């Protein structure tokens, strides 16, 4: 019986069946068996952060190697393993899982007024698959062959059994198969949760933009990840069963790997980015004391980005000579349009607001500036002749680090923003500001020398470079920037420790937040809500707290009719101006079951 | 109050409009003396075309980025919190939103137009090249074969072989790989192309200025990727022929390549990608 | 339910346009096949939701004017915890090790996954969704 049908059959009176298992486990057992989206979300974020620190340490070692010309700190083999594992950890195990496994898991059910994710046990399984996959990825270092050393893209035929023998590459494949399934399960879970567990009155066009972005991310996951997982299985079959899918000698086509990989790989870029676009869209309005400007435009832009991003994979293959250049170029350039819409909407949201510069807001501003640089340089790479010039040089490395570091800024902002909700106490704002400046300056001081290095022709993925190419000084500058970036994360750890040591308790709504998660206690109870306010716009909590400051349309000066009903109206007719109604499903905190036959 | 705000938005629109105009003007007046903007002006005719496109893109990016960044910084500094009053909760302004949808579309179409233009020039292969060279990339070296001239610059692993080209003449490069994917890249040429097993890539290089240019493999190809270097030496046609004759006399052509001959499955679809 | 369907159908239709354009312009089969996959991923569930939306009353979360009270009642069952995801995850972990390090990890891997699958099924029989 589907959930859908269940909901139709449910009578309005509460039908409660106390379940037999009612003992509350505690401690480690509780964590190991938890199916609470909040616990799982936090575990995801915590694991992802640890992996980021591991991957970041690898990056700093690589930077040390590149600081001197023809350095012999690392062997070629070690350098090749390091950049492969750095890239793989950061992309597969840090940003993505942090976003859709961690943040989304924690925030989405709260923002739509749901008691949990739709499939809590599947959700827990996602996390265990992710953890297991991550461990297997790291185990690669302890194999005789060393970790995988073919770059995070594993181009065939370099990744074949002949060119990259050993268990390290196999561990890399196995890890990605596990985390791939984990991502697919999370995708299914998010879509179902968003489609079926919204609170009454939370129509699709009243969902917070973060939820919209996570919905679209989840759809992209479902389109893209199966392709990656099957490509990996084909690669494994090639390596072990001589399938010759990607080898010329056996009649296969090596370029097929690139097609499959990037058909996942480009949507993946937006799977990483959209959640953080969502984060920024939550934080900026709250600290500008205004509704998000152009809500519907935002939704449209998100959908447009997702749709376009599925048709641009070839822009990673411009220099192969076998892709349709104008097609991929045009679609790639067009992505700039919805991205621009978002950017201007963010600016317009701040326009004439009352902006307070808390750490989350600063991180978002850092995101905007860094992302602007990354986005504009992306336009260069979308133009095939210019890509012929830049491809596989440090210009590309700089471009994607600009984008990704923008996302990291937003991620740190998200932690500062939701931390009081997750733990009930604040992270220190002053130390947060120090961290912001270090991170923002460090990132850009790393990336700007890389752009110039790329223009001067330094290829990526090289362990050494010749004396006399004119690359030395810029490499030193980049290393200084990288070290400042690294320092910012030490400050972050310090902040967590100090804030934990002297806890400043947070109320349920510390930032005058506008969405439902700020209505429940900090941290929320097991099934999230004991009361939910009427939902008459995408800012139910704001409408509840500021009944006389309802959103208006800037050019008409009239309250917009959102889905036919002016926002705020519902509460007036409801008659209980200050008292939120009780949500039937979540008030008891016990497990409720539906009898099924 | 409302009036004031409306005029502000009008002002904004004018700023956006001006930005678009500058870009259009700039592209129309395609002057030839643009600064290098950190890149190379292009030692080949093809690379020079690429450079011009790059330089115009930098100008466009500076204009667009400058406007966007100023708006952002203005908002940040002008609207920092001054009081506890709740600001006006405006949320939609359709004309403004349409403006910043349409202007980027126009910019994108302009960029696309010039992209296709340059792309066709860079990818064009002449029917009568002056010299034909078959370049084979392998782990970790290069082989330059001049089949019609019976000259074979035989690369040995981790050497720095030299490809000799006649300045001012069109050289047709046929690029293949003997094992994994490699990247043929010369920084002053503003150009790179993969050498791939199963694919034959064909392109022209017309070097404009004599000189020696450093080339390198850019697509990661295994352990010694970082040391897979080569040089391109461009000399006057007379010098080129004396080099050829010297090579022929020295019998370099007789060195039979021990490279596994690449199997070819896919032909470059360059001709197809043109519109 | 309708908006949900329309969003997915919209994505599917857009991908259909892209696939047709790509196929006729490039003639390249692998990309076309994947694009068609994306079309189906939009149209199939989208069509299903839309089909349902036409046949059912709008749910409280589909109507802009519904009150929180209308959602009262049981909306599903949410376990407090379960050991089976961990067990299944451990099995999958061993399966990953088998892929990388040798087939002797396979029997315990399959064993654990089987036990967990059985366990979770009986457990959710008693208490709702997975
Ligand atoms: C302290 C911060 C970081 C530093 C100093 C850093 C540095 C580097 C360096 C030196 C390389 C190798 C470049 C090369 O040899 O070609 C690299 C590659 C890469 N980095 Fe980072 N990085 C940092 C953070 C990140 C983050 C946060 C991500 C993503 C979430 C990321 C993703 C990648 C990827 C995907 C590659 C490419 C790996 C490959 O070529 O296969 N990096 N980074
Ligand atoms: Cu891409
Ligand atoms: Cu190489």
C-alpha cells in the first residue's frame, strides 16, 4: 500500500497504536540504531568534515611539493596518488554527502513540517553505505599497489587492469559503487519526503527555496548517479573479466568512458552546487530582514539549471575532437542565464534591506564574490577555442576551485546558521568572523595565482615542473594562500571547541528565521514538532511573528496572491492568532503505526 | 516612497543596458591591438584567433563582473542595518526580472556567435598543407613522423624530442596515441588536443614567428606524465628543407618505429561539428 | 500532487527536445541513450503523479487554504531506531572489500545482507515504511 493511499484513508481522529518496542536505547547503541534524520544528518556532516580535513591535508602536502621547482619531497607515484585521492575525497566523499546527506537530511524534514524522512531505515542505510565506502576508499593507501592514481576521473584506458593494476584502483571502484548507491537512496528518500510529507498548507510554491533546490538536486541524482554506477561496474568488469568495453584492442571504445563519466560528472557539479545555492537563499533573506526576491524566478532558475546541466557533459571533452562543439558550447553558455537570475535575485534581496553581518551572512557574501569569479571564468571554458587553450592547465584547476570554495564558504555559513538549531548552543560569532576573513582571503590568494599559472601554460596533475618556465613565484603565492585556507579550518575547530566548552544556549529562533525549523525547540524533539503555525506563504514563522509585515510585490504595492490566497489570511480566519495548532502526527513522540492488511 | 523605489529600479535598468551596449560596441570595433591579459598572443595563426576571442571575453567579463560586483558591494554597504524598523517586504518586480533574464541571453548569443566563428577557423583544415606530420603520443614520449619526407623524429621515453615546422606555412598534424589518452599542448599556440587510442585527430598549425616553443602533455597519462615534454622549432622554409635533407642523409628514417601501431576506430568528427 | 507531476513532466519534455536535437545533430548513440534515460526519468513518475492528481482530491498540502488541523491523524509510521540498516551496511561494506581484496569476503557479506533484509522486512511489517 503506498503512502499516498494511506493518507487518503486516514481518519482525522488520531488512531494511535502504541508499539511494543518502547525501550529507549542510549549512547553508542542509540547512535548505531538511530533512524532519526537529525542524527543521521549530523553523522553525515561530521564524517564529511573529517574527510575534508584528510583531503585538505593531502592538498597542503601537494602544495608543499609544488613550492619548489623540481622538488623531490614526493615521488611521482606519491603525488599521483595524492591528487587522485584528494580530488576523489573532496568530490565524492565531502561536498556531495555533506550537502544532500547532511544538510538536506537535517533541514528538509524540518522545513516542510515532517516528522522524519519518508524512509528512515533506508536513510540510515545510506549513511552506513557512505561510511563503508569512505573507509574502503582510504584503505586504498594500505594496499601493495598504493591508492588509485589515475585522477578522480579515471579515464580509460589508463584505468585498465594493464595500466593501473592492483587492489588500490579496485578499492576506489568499490568505494564509489557503495557511495553511489548511498546517493541514489538519499535521492529517492528526498523526493518522496518532499512529495508526501509536507505539512497541510505547504503547497509546492510555499516550500522554502532550500527545499526546492534539494528536490531538484535529488532528481538530478536520480538521473546521473545510475550512469556513474553502471560505468563503474563496466570498468570493474573490464578489469577483472576481460569485457573490453573500454579497450580498443578488444573492440571497445575508450571515449565511451568519458561520455558516461561526464554524463554523471556535469550534473554532479550542480548536485554539489544547488544545495548551497539553497543555503545562500535561506541565509541572505533572514539577515536582510526581507523575503527572497523573485521566489518564482528562483524556482524556475533552479529547474532550468538542472535541465540544462544534463545536456552539457561534452564541454569536458571539447579537446577530444569527437564531440559536437556548438551544441555543448551553446547549452553550457546558456546555464549562465539562470545562474545570473539567481545572482541578481540575491542582490535584489539585500537591496533596501536591514543587513546584519553575522558569520553566516559574511560567508554568504564570500560565496557570492568567489562564485562570481568562478562563474565568469566558466564562461571562458564554455567557449571551445578558449577551452583548447585552457584545458588541463591550472586555469581549469583555478576555475573549479573558485566554484567549489564558494560552496565551501556557503557550507561553513550553513554550519554557523543551523548550529544553534542542531545543538542548542551558538558557535562564537567573533571567532567566526576571523575564520571568514582567513578563509575568504586564503581561497582567493590560492586561486588567483592558479589562474595566471594556467594562462602561462602550467599543466595540471604534474608533480614537478621545469626550471625556467616562469612558474615558481606564482606557485609560492598559491601555497601561501593554501596555508591561510588551512589555517581558517584550524580556527574553525578551535571555535567548535571553545563554544562547546562555554556553551551559550540558543533559543528556538535565534536569527528571527522565517521557515518552520525555527518554530520548534533547539534542538528539536525526536519527531520534530509539537506545534506548527499556519502556513500561508513560504515564510510561515515570519508571518506568525510579524503579522503586519507580509510580503508584497514591488511593482504593484499589493500583496501577491500566492496560489489564490493572500499570505497571512489563513491565520486571521483561523482565529487563534498566537496559538499554533497542534500537528496530529508529531505531538506524541511515540511511534505510530498504521494497521495494514 | 514608492516612486523613489521605482526610479531606483529604472536606474538599475539603465546600468544594465549600458553594460550590454559597451560589450556590443567593443565587439563591433574588433581592433587588433588588445592587451595580452596574461595569456599568449598566439604564435600560430589559429592561436592568434583564439587569443582575440579570449581577450574580448576578458573585456566582457570585466564589464559584466564589474557591474555585478558594484551592485553587490553597493547593497552591502548602503543597506547595512541602521534601525530596527522592518524594511518593506517587496518580493516581485517582473519588469526587472525580465530585464536581467533577457540581457544575459543577448550576451550569451553574442559570445556564442563569436565562439562559432573562431572555432571554425581554428578547426579548419586546409586541402593543401605544406607539410604533413603524424604525431604519436605514447607513455611517456612523442614520435614525429613526416611520412612524405621519410623523416621520423623518433621519440624515446622521457626525452625532449623536437618537431620542426616551416614558419608561415600550414602544417597538417595527425594526432594519435599508442596507449592511453595524452594531451598535445604548446602554450604559445593557445591550443591543445587529446591524443587518444581509437581516435585520429587532425588539425592545422600555421606558425607565424620562428622560434622554439615548449610543448608538454597535458592529459594525465600515468607515472611520468609530468616529464612528457617536447619542443616545437619553427624555422624558415629554407632552413626547414635543409633540416629535412640532413635528416634524410643521416638515415633517421630507417629507424623503424617499435611503437604498437594504433588501432583506429573513430574518425575525428571535426567536419561535422561545423555550423 | 499536480505541481509535482508537472515539474517532472516539464523536465522530461525539455530533455526530449534536447535528445532529439542531439541525435539529429551528432548521431552519437551513447549520449542519446543516456538522454533518453533522462526523458523517461522525467515522464514516467511525472505521468504517474499527474494521473493520480486527476483522480484524487487535493491533499491538505496541495491546497493553499488548508489548516494544520486537517493533517491530524497518523501520516505514517516512523521507527525510533533499527539495527538492520547497520547490519545491511556492514554486509555491503564486506561486499566492497570483496570487490577490492578478494572473494573470501563474499559469503559473510551476502549472509549479513540477507539477514538484514529479512530483519527489516519483518520489522517494517510490524511498523510501516522502510
Ligand atoms: C585547502 C584547500 C585546497 C587546496 C590547497 C587544494 C589544492 C589542490 C591541488 C594542489 C590539486 C592538484 C592540482 C594538480 O596537481 O593538478 C588539487 C586538485 C583537485 N582539487 Fe583541490 N584543493 C583544496 C580544496 C579542494 C576542495 C574543497 C575540493 C572539492 C570539494 C577540491 C577538489 C579538487 C579536485 C576535484 C581536484 C582534481 C584532482 C584531479 O586532478 O584528479 N579541492 N587541489
Ligand atoms: Cu561540466
Ligand atoms: Cu600525460
